[in-house]
C-alpha cells in the first residue's frame, strides 16, 4: 500500500523516485495510470481545469486567476487564455515528435516494435514533463553512448523545463505579436546556459566514475548536468558511484531546478537569479535591486527570498527526520531529500530501502515540493495590497 502511495505521489508531483520497478511491478494499465498522473502533474492540474473552463466559454473566478498566477508566474502582458492554449498545443506537438524520435532510436537499438511504441510514448511524456519515470530498471544506463536517445531526451526535458513563458514568448515574437523577447526569457536562457555549461564542465573534469565511458564522457557529463538542472531525473551512469564533491554539485543543480511556468521543479532559475541580484545590490550598497541594469519589482524579491527560506527549511527538517528513521550516510539522505523536494527523481540507490516512516517523509516532501511554493505564494498574494509598478521597473517572473 505504501509503495503504491509513494509511486502515485511521485508521479503526480513529476518526481520520479520509485521504491519498486515500474516495469516489473505494474502491468500495461498500471503503467498507463502512472503516465496519466505525471502528464497531469506536468502540465499542471490548474492548467488542465482552467483550459476546460475556457473551452466552455466560462470565466475564471478571481480565486482561480490568483492560483494560476501563483502556479504560473508570468511577466506582464501575457494573457491567461492565450497562455493556456499554447501550453496544450505545445505539449501535444513536442511529445508526439519526441515519441517518434524515440521510437526510431529504440527500434534501431534492437527493441521489439510493439514494446518500442509504448516505450517511446511513455518516455517522451516522462521526459517532457520532467517526471523521470522509466520502463528500464537501470534508467538509461544501457543507452549511455547512444547520442540519439540522449539527445532526444535532453531536448524534451529542456523544452519542458524552460517553461511555457519562453515558448509563448518566442511564438509571439515569430508571429509578430511582439517585437522583442521579454526580460524574463532572456534571464532564463542566460541562467540555464551558464548552469548547464558549468555543471557539465565540473562533471567532465572532476568526476572519476565517468572516465571509464571513454569517448562518450562529454555526452554523459552533459546529460547528468541536464538531468539534475531540468529535474527530469534520468541517468546514464550510476549516481551512487559519484564522488562526494560531484554529488554536492548535483545537489546544487537539483536545488536550483528548472524555470517558472515549466514542467520542472526546484527553487527556479529566476528565483536564484533574483537572490544573486539582491546580494550583489546589497554588496554595492544600492537601495534598489537591479539586474542587468533593470529594477526588479519588490514583490518578486519577496517571493524569491520566501521561497529560498521555505525550501532550505524543508530540506533541513526532512534531512533531520530521515537521519532518525534511516541508517544511511548523511550525504545520501541529503541527496534523496533534495531530489524529492526539487521533484527530480535522481537517487544514490536508497529509495527502495527506506523504512515505512522514511517513505512517508519522502512522500510528504515530494508533495510539498510540488505545491509548497504555490501555497506560500497564495498566502503572499492574499495579504499584500496592490501596488503600482513604476515605469522604470522591468518585470521578472520568479
């Protein structure tokens, strides 16, 4: 019973941590239910219900609008109706293309056509939703040298984690609805690129366990950095073999996570950027917090600092509790907790060996990781008074 609850929570929160083998434990119908759960979790349960309401020509209530604004923190100028439509359309297109590419890759690698069809659909949805669920017991370790598989999964994961703000923004630019790319999109691209390059370089140069993969070392390094940062949770090498230093790097990438309004979890890249901007502005003794010459609105800074404190507190409390219930080294417990709260799904291999209370704690952490910041954001929105935005301020979703 606990294992089923654990898997269901992991799926709806798009985490990917599992206590049992998905392929060996569940039949086709059970696997389909899991797929349905992380598909709903990936595009957001509020997005789905809102799209249904909009399709019926109904109006969003004030409360519903506020929940959407907290779940999908959007820069000014984005319309909820157009945004939701772009979410559904983009999801269908990218998952269909991804499934086709994975089917080609799997059949080329020797998979039976019938299983390759289901496997390609399952993993395409899982990758785009950054769920990390797989039908292979070793994740994608058997495909560590397959650039086609790794590349397809990476494109799907990055597409989902970049966020629908970016997708809508670029679509509006291509169709001529807007003349420039928003400040939020530029920030997201800059931070994600910097973290991906840094993470890949650190794993490539300083992780001893991947040196044995030879010429595929760069591919493996990029994939693991991408997997942690996008919170997709796939792995092509055993994470448990990583050195302590690189486990710490992976923890950092998982903690930062994906971008706002995407399928990934974590603190969010723009939240991390806002925190750096606060620190930099205070070091320079600036009264206003600026980033790249733009003033960040105060309410966005409140959300960023609150989310940071909330995430750090939850990680500390959960690690503290698991240290009592489990008999694992501290670094493995910390890694598991960070993976759970960031809805990543990477593990050093201790998930299936957790005690009943250990699993219960991780279930709570996964659920909180998916909904915690949303709930906290609603509390802030419910209490703050509306303020006018200065003309020289530039909005940044966090």
